[in-house]
């Protein structure tokens, strides 16, 4: 495929601009004026449409292919949610901040307030801020709230405890707020080692950050005990709820001892995740942390109108402009309204059922280091395939040739050559069966023809990339089309 600049033909522009009716180069200083025309490509509208449509077809997306990316929930997001977000587009985000603005933004403020209430209900928390712009931003906000809580109480705290299966953002967020990290290993049964956790705890621990189910897709049955041990040291329990698909409507983290949670609306609640798109990581807290929440807070007054409250002396301040990524919140609100209570419960039931189905159908073909009923995702190891010199990455690349986005590989770090599969609730049995068949084919190919797997993918514009270099020195022009 030629680059758009290479398709340019002089004198064949896609648009004709009307003659300018303002003085050219009005008052611009001479130094800022161009010496020559901008050198834009001259291509017809049709050329441009074909170019970008063809480019888009070289991408994997949930709209085109099954995308079983563990820990990241690539589920289908209904298009009607985009319509809902579009309904709000005429309203400028600053409206509410004008002196008379609250009067003109009652609908937006009401939606945000209600969304916070729904998320509080779902997570078992008392209040929610919708400001944070991503999961990691929510984590940092949550840890800042915890730091403010300890400071107000005069507690001297130094550490945040995380299990070794934790998402990398957890220790990173805690470190950004100034804490040192204590990592607790995973026991052979797949959960954080309870005895080692007990030993790691001390009065200088500010918080324990966990996700439950953890990144092995396993629900920790000792979660209450862990919370009790933490609370005995006046350490707070932080729940990484980036992915709520596993427990929606079943378990409320606030009911099992957690004090702070963030949820990723762009994973569980109606917005696709990834590609650097807009995200939203609301944070929910128990009453003891409410005074520290970011401001302004949206409050509902006695006459049922909404107002912005800025007089909150203990607040950690603002964490985002414009109340966060507003469009993502509209989609989350519409998603919950559309599914209702029963629908949200079905989400987790179906997500867990699907993951267990895939696990049961592939466990004879791939090693399953933690062989238990899983939650929304299951983690295999390419251990059997390693004996033939085939790694998790080779299986992943083979899947690309067969029309599947690879699962997450090499994460969690505690599983050798991990292959982490999350089908989500939106996939049909037929889609999963087709995927299972291809995963079995890959296992057979690893035994018979390992070399073929080493060269995959062969059907794509690019084959094996140096992925570290590709991420650090992104230059898409070097691709061979
Ligand atoms: C995705 C994810 C995060 C980080 O969310 P971002 O929005 O990408 O910052 C944190 N924890 C877990 C478990 C996740 O899956």
C-alpha cells in the first residue's frame, strides 16, 4: 500500500476552497510566514476514503475479530452508547463553572451524580469521585486519599503491600505517591501467601492493594481475614477494580473489607479499552475517606437541584479538568441504564461461564498451573510446548495468522510463558468453539512442525517485530506494505 503522500498527483485536490475574502497574511510577522506551499498531498476524496478504510482493515478490533486479551476486557461495546454520548456534545464542559452555570447544566451534573451513586451501590462504597482519567490515575488518586487519611490521623506510614501477581500499575501508583513497596509472593494454591502476608504486615503499612479475583483469575477466599489483619495495623484496603466483569452484582468489595476502589469504565462499562483512547477511572471510598475526595463535589440539594461544592478544606484538590472524561461517563451511565440490575448480574455470570468453558476445553492441550474454577479469565502456560522449543509468543503469532487477536502473554509474571485468556460475556459459544479449535491446532503444530510457529505471522504486513523497539521508537513508515 502506498503512503498517502505517494499517491499525490499535482492538480488533483480533493477539495476546492472558496477564494479568501479576508486580507491574506494579515498582520503576521514576516518570520512566521511560509516560504513555500505546505506540500499537502493532492488526492481525491475517494482516494482518501479508500486509503484510510484499507488501513483500518489492517487492524484487529473487537468489531472485526475475537480479541481474548486477558486482564484487559476487550468486550463488544454497543454502538447505541456512542449515540448517548453524542446527545451531550452541544454542552461545553465549562458551562457548569460559569457564575450562573449550574442552572444550565443540571442534566449533566445530575447524570454525574447519579453515575457516582450507581457505582457506589455496585462496589459497596459510600461515595465516588468520577474525576480520574484512567485506571492508573484512579489508583494514584486512591493512594493520595489514603495518604491524606493517615496524615490527618497523625499516622506514620511508609509502605504499601502488594501481591506479586498484581498489575504493574499498582506498585507504580503507590511509589508515585511516595510509598515503598512490599511484595508478597503467591502461594502454590494461587492466592497471595497468607502466612507471608501476615509476616509482612506492620504498623508502618499504609495500604494493601489487591485485585480479587487476582490476575490468575482466582477469587481469594481469605479476603476478609486479609482485610482484618490490615485494619488491625490501621492499614487501608485498596481494591483494583479495573476489571469488574468477574464480580458485577455478585460481590461488593466494600462488603468484604475494602475501603477504596477504582473501576475502569473503559473496560467494564461501555467504552473500548486500549489504543490510548479516553478512559475513566472513578474512585469509590468508605465514609472515613470522604472528606479528602477531589473537589468540586457534585451535591444534591434539598430542592433536588445539583450544585458544585468547593468548600472542602481537607480535599486533595482537583485531579482532572472538566470532571474527567465526560463522554466515557455518559456511555457508562447509558450502559447501566440499558442493562439494569438483572442485566449487570448476567454480565458477570456469562463472563465467568465463558472463561471456564474455554479453560475446560483447552486444559488437556496446555498446562494449567492453577487448576481451579476460574473467574472471568484463565491462565495457561505454554509449558508443554516449550519442550518443542515453542514459546507463548509463537502461539500468539500463530493466532494472528488465523484471524484472532492474541491473548495476553507473559503476564502474570509468576506463570512461565503465560497465556491469559479472557473471552468476556459478549462472545457466542460458536465463536469460542472456533477459537478453541485453532488453539488445539496450535498445540498440535507445536509438536509436529515447531519451525512453522517460529515464523508466524506470515499473512500480515509485518512479521515479527522487535516489540520493545517498536514501542520506544514508533515509526510506522518503515512498514513494508
Ligand atoms: C487495565 C488495568 C489497570 C490500568 O488501567 P489503565 O486505564 O490502563 O490505566 C490497572 N489494573 C488492572 C488489573 C488492569 O487490568
